[in-house]
C-alpha cells in the first residue's frame, strides 16, 4: 500500500482535556498547534473525539492514526506504543488539596496512607509501587470533572492533575477557587504519537515543530485558557 498523507486519512484522536482539547466545541490549544503544523507542511488532519479509555484501543487498531500530547513513558505497556515526534512541550502534573489540608509531596513515600485520585488510564509510574503495595489508595475517576468534584466533596485526600487543566477548571468553576495547588508530581516531554503504519510522516511533523520553534509553540499552547 502506498503512503497516505491526505486530510481524510490522517485521523487525530481527541478526548476531553480542556484547554488542550474540548470535546464539546472540538477546539483547543492542540487544535491550534496542529493547524500551525499543517501550515508548515503538506499534511492535513481530521479530528475525531472519543472517551480517553477507548482511544488507545482505537490507536492499536489503526483507526486513530495520531494522538497529540503524549509522552513515551505513558505508553510503554500499550499494545502499540507508537512512534513519536520530537518534543514540543513540557507538561506538568500537580497535587491539588482542599483548603487547610495540603501536605508536602517530595517523594512517593509522602502519599502513604492517603487516598489519591487520578483519571482512569493515566500513568504515574513513580507512585505505582506505593499503590501496588497498598501503602496508598489509588482512586480512578472517569475524567477531571469527576476527579475535582470528588476532591471538593471530601472523597479523597489529594488528586493528581495537569496544572493547566486544573487552572482551566478552576477558572470555570467558582467552587474550586479555594482548592490548593501543591507540589509537582510529574513532568513529561510531550510529543505527537503516531501509529507505526504512518511512521513516514514523522519527519514532516518534526519539520513543522522545528519551523514553529519552541517559544512559538509554548505561546500557542499557553495563550488560551478558555473553558
């Protein structure tokens, strides 16, 4: 089969992750990024939104060809880990607490005896041994909205969430204004993940990333914090 590079065929799998990707409006900063990359290359893209837990299965089936905003360490154990573009951004996960209940998290041992909320399917490899040994309890929420709602209502001690996503949710929900942002619990080199069947587009993706430059990409990603 000949390589396919047309807009109809390069399917990007999105999921609800404002401000990066918004399932309701099908917009977001990753949309802006891929639009900018498309302008720098002859690649064109089509977005389709799915529940996050389903996205990896569709990627392994080559129904989804591209995932924007992934990290190599997140997919090591995936059925199809994929091939990756160059890094375009550094993503930061943080701990969030209710008022007056924050504590320092400098090492995995600091969450012992705590109930920690995360989104189902998200990986936190540094903390996995603590969860596996039952020294801390991991609670898997279906998405960031449920995660923040359950923290707010006292169902867990702390949650791990992307910093920009939290700021977006906090901006949109007055009830979250008093939640406390704590330590960084993970930072990742963020790339574009591609199904191996489309590995031939990696040089063009890297070309687009290089032409945009890291400061320009950072501006694209961080300038929009709309709910």
